[in-house]
C-alpha cells in the first residue's frame, strides 16, 4: 500500500507542476497577445485613416467629373 501511496504522491506532484507550468504558459501567451494587439493598434488606425482619406479624395474626383 505504501508503494501506491508514494506513486500517487509522485503523480500528484507531477500533475501539480504541469498544471502550474501550463497556467503560467497561458498567462504568458495572454500577455504576449495583448502586447501584440496594443502594438498593432496605432498601425491599424493609421491605415484606416489613410483608407478614409483616399476614399474621400476619390469621391471628390468623381463628384467633379
């Protein structure tokens, strides 16, 4: 019985460690994803403004024709 108890204890330790590592990995991935999104926002806003500006210029050209 003590052999099983030792084995169960070892398995529990491994599972706890793996769970902790997995949880930390998920937290790190979330942090990385949030940083990527945050870094991308100014670039996307700039692209959006350019598209809107170009669209207005094209609309003005068409209106003048």
